């Protein structure tokens, strides 16, 4: 079994390498590499972190002083003249799908190279805009994180001399953000652990007597608070405005049973695939990918958290022109259909469904049946409260 | 005391020979690159951290007040020190017999042990941490053993403080063994034999002769392991749970998730100060120049 694990480790290393042959690619650097090492449990560590572990440790040992200076010393800032766009992305299968659906066709069409930095870091956006040291130009997030970034003034206003408004479907432009794909964070359980049917709702997830087993949740405050309130009997349409105290009280009950709080999607996949946990709240397409690979999982759509992922350009980037060309390209039906066929998320461009088979469309979060069962995070309510909520959640987690 | 010593020595019995020392300025210039590097890589960043800790977002000592008054942060501090101490003691207890055997014997056993320790030392600690994740994981050998022996499902091992302490002990053990070995190697074996010839039993000879002579190694190794442990990050982050967070994890979280650079800097200042105090105590007891044996 140990050997198997090691084999998978090497397999993954190989998988990670392969996209780099397709196009120029950069990975997380500076201190983010170290953190992500820590966050990517298992074999999905960033190569940047594993390549030079020892100097990194000395960096850390020398104290945050070196840490703070690290971006200035080793951070890269590609020049404005460079005909490229730098994209912050989730890594793993998400980035692989983007490579096929977005990056390669875009480069083929425009000659602009796409370089990726993984995994995602929302916190770093602020540091990048403030320091003017553009490690990436395009980022994204759910309607909550995007709205928060917009509120904080971190988004570049849309350049309509490059991006043609008529090419973007009505309603897909929100402020300076452009809708990408719809995604759901669902309850997923191992069928081999619960052969007679597993948990069918968040109330079941909270029921540790009827459904014993190791549990795992996403380390994202509003998502798990939504689950807690649903488990506590709050109707889906009454989740927002959120009763935070009630949510945290309900979370207190499940906390001892949560084996680990995942932070990177690849980590969530590894935990459920290896049977390290028996039930988990994770992204639907990441679970679907495992099911396609033969892992015995069941996706429970009841109580899914259904959100729209937006993309945006970082304020002040010297490569804004290239970035807006990229933004327009990925909003088109064909790239979106291609991406959503590879990762079963839902396209925001309705025309994309013309190129998607009805069976595939059924598995997407855009399926009206699933939408009925889900809750969408309320960006207007959450965005101004995110900083406070994140802090409170972190303190709760560590206490 | 010093006066007595001075008075006992014949005053001015020795004078510097009158050799003209050349006005050597060039050798000092050779130090410039090294000094510049130290200033650039250590003095400036640490100074900047210190500055940030009291100026970000505005001039105040509020961050430090928060560290020492919010129970959660106090607990992280205490946890960091207690864990470091525990890891140091465990390392010492395991490393001492290993180093003793390596230093005292010159046969296949000592060579195998030395090679094992060196292999451990030169294997990246990240790799070793991941190895522990596999060993302690649900499909790892420990879990298989439980199933094989019919003991039912194994207890939760991964993502606990036990796993995190185990990983740190394993990773820091070579430091302790090598430091102890360095000191023990230089202890003259004749001393123990002399004690025995004077009628001391092996235990007495060890306790009264060998142990005191190896004490510098114990202190050096302890200081080394303890200070490394204070700033340890990856292993507790990967193997532990959020509940037994160490200070470096808190610093990382504040920077990466909260973007609270000021607070993170204040935490870093506390960590640097704590490490400095430990080293200062050591310096006054033994002298920092002896840290590596």
C-alpha cells in the first residue's frame, strides 16, 4: 500500500510536468510556494516548493523579515512589453482544462502567450496591486471574493476599446467582473463506506451517530456557515442575512468530527480518493472527475452551495490590453463549452449549451433541478463582512 | 578576584615585540561583500519587520498588546514553547544512546547507525514529512497493522498533535545525534577506564565521568533543536491540526489569509526575540562560538 502511494506520488509528478510542455508556465514563487506546500496535503505539492526546500526553511527561520522582503528580492515582474498574460489559477485538473479550452486556443488566435501561476491566492491580490509587482494580471473568484476585490478597489476598469461589450451576454458583466462558470460545493460521500446509502443532507452530515466516519469541510467561512444553518433547519432562502452566532454554535457541534479542513481543491480530491475521510464538502466537478476515474463517490445535490465564478483584471497591470483580449475570449461559447465538458461546471454563456450534450449538461450546477436544491452565497451581504468573518472563523478554528 | 589574579602576575613582564604593523586597510575591504550581504539579507529585513510591527497600519504597540492579551494568541505562544521543549527532550532521550554507540564503538553497528543518521540528515525534511503522512494515513502501514491484528479501526493519527510532534522529533533527531557525537567523540575513553580502575561501577563511572563530559553536547544539541523547533512551520502545518498551531503557522496565516502584515510582523518580532533570548542565555553560559562543538 505504501508502494502504491509512492507510485501515485510519482504519477502525479509526471502529470504536473506535462502541461509545461504545452506552453510557457510559471509556478507560485516566493513565500506563497511554502504556504501552498503546507496547504497542498499529499502529493499535490507545488513543484516550486519541493524543488528548493532548504533555503525556504532558512527563510522561515530567519523570521518573517526575510519573508516580507522575499517578494521584493525574488518576486518577478514581467515587463509590460512582454506579449503575454499571467493568470492565477486553481491548479490540477482545473488548470489542465483551462489549458485546453482557453490558453492554447487563445494563444493560437492572438499570439499572446498565457502563463499561469497556481494555486489561487485572493490575499495576494491586494499585495500585488499595492506593490505594483504584477505576479499575475488575471484572477477570479466566486461572486463573493470578486465583489470583495471590487469593493477594495483592486480591479482594473473594463477597457471597452479592447473588449467588445456586444460579445458578452447580457448580465454577465458585473461591475468590472465578467462571469465565468457556475460551480457548486456539494456534500460528497464514499459509497463503499455507506453501501446502504449515505448522508442525504447537511443535517445527516451533522448526525455522527447515524453516519459515523471521518468528515472534511472546505476552509471557507461562508460555505460551512451555510451548511451549518441548513443543518440547523434554516430554509435555503432564509440563509441570508446570516445569523452568524447561530451558525458558529452549530459548527461547534461538528468541529471535533472534522478531521481536516481543506484549502486546495487537489487536496480535497486526495483526501476523499484515498479514503482518508468518508464524507466531504467539495466542488462538484472535482468529485465528478474522481467518479469518472472510478472512485466510488456519490454527489448529494441537496443543500449544494451554488455560486458563479467571475474573472477580473488586477488594477494597474501593465499588460491590461492583453488581459482584456483574454477576458473576452474566455467569455465566448466555444471555449466555455470546451471547459465545461472537461470539468462539469456550468457555462455562464447560454450559447455554450448548444455545444454541450444534454447528458453532460445534466451534471452541471446550472441544471435547474440542482439549482432548486441549492443556496447561492449573497455577495452583497458577504463582501463587506469578509475580512471580519475570515478572522472570526480562523480564531474559531484554532480555539 | 580579577585584581588578585592581576596582582599575582608580575606586572609588565611581557611586552609586545616592536614589529611595525602595516597600515592594513585592504583586508578590511575584503569584508565589504560579506557585510553588504548580511545587511541586505538580515539586518534590513529584520529592521523592516520591526518597523512594520509598530507602524502598520498606524504607529502603535497595539499588535503586541493583542499578542499577549488575546487568549488564542497566548495559547499559540505557549503551545510553541511547550511543543519545542517536548520535541527537544524526546530528541535528547532518543539521540543520546545512538550518539553514545556511534562514538564509543567502531564496528558495523556504529557505522550503520551513523549512515542511517546521515541519510536522514540529507533527505529533505519535506519528503520525510510526506512519508509520515503516508505511514500515518488511513491506508498506511500503521492502519494495516491494526486491521491485520484485528484491533479494529486505528485511532486517528494523522492531523493530530501527536503526528506533528513525531514528525518534528524525526526531522530534528539528526541535529541532536550529530551534535552529541561531535562532543562524545572527543571524550577520552581512558577517563571511563580510569574510573573503573578506581573501583567505580559502570553506572557510577557513567554518571560521574562520562555524563558531565558530554554535557556540552547535550546543551548544544538542545539549544539547536529548540531554536529550530520554535520556528518550525511545514511539519506541524502538514501533520498537525489547526488547534495546535505553532507561531510560524500563525505568522503565515496572518500574511497569506488576513493580509495583516503589521500583526504578522509583531509575531515575527516576538519569535526573533524569543530565539534571541534563548541564544543570549546560552551565550552567557557557554559562549555562542561553541555551539557547533
